[in-house]
C-alpha cells in the first residue's frame, strides 16, 4: 500500500433516537477516529453478483496494517455495539459499512454532506 494513495476518512458512531412515530433515526454522530484508507472500485463478477445494481455505489477500502478492519471486525456480531451503528465519512460522502473482512471493508454510499 503506497502512502501517496492513502486518503483521510473519519469513522463515526451513530446515536439512535426514537421519533414521535416510533421509528429510530440517527440523531447524532460521535467521532471515533480518523483513518487513512486506500479505495478500490468493485468491478469483478463476484461483487456484481453479490451486490447487484448497488455495485455502482460500493467501494472496497483498506487501511494500513488493517487498523480500521481490526477495530470493526468484533462489532459484526456484537448485539450492543453493532456494526450497523458505524459510518465512514470519506470525500464528503457518508458510507454505510456493508461487510468487514480481515483485509478490507465494503462500504455503500448513502449521501453527500
């Protein structure tokens, strides 16, 4: 992984609040840490099969020494501190974390902010 290809991303954790209609929304975000990541677009056939038409808004990212991946991996099956509460903010876009592996993350674009 070349240092010149690394870009800054911020990991944040959402705090959920119940609305008057009873649905849960992300009320606020708490910054966890800044990470350096390298992005890859998903273009292979396996990814296209898994994510279907959503593959166009997906990215695969990796961090040096897989520090981000190691932080998030235990949260995949955790009920109290689940991966669904974590978002990656990268290049002024909010991404939902879709998959966590030992050596990369798959993230899906939600919106520009």
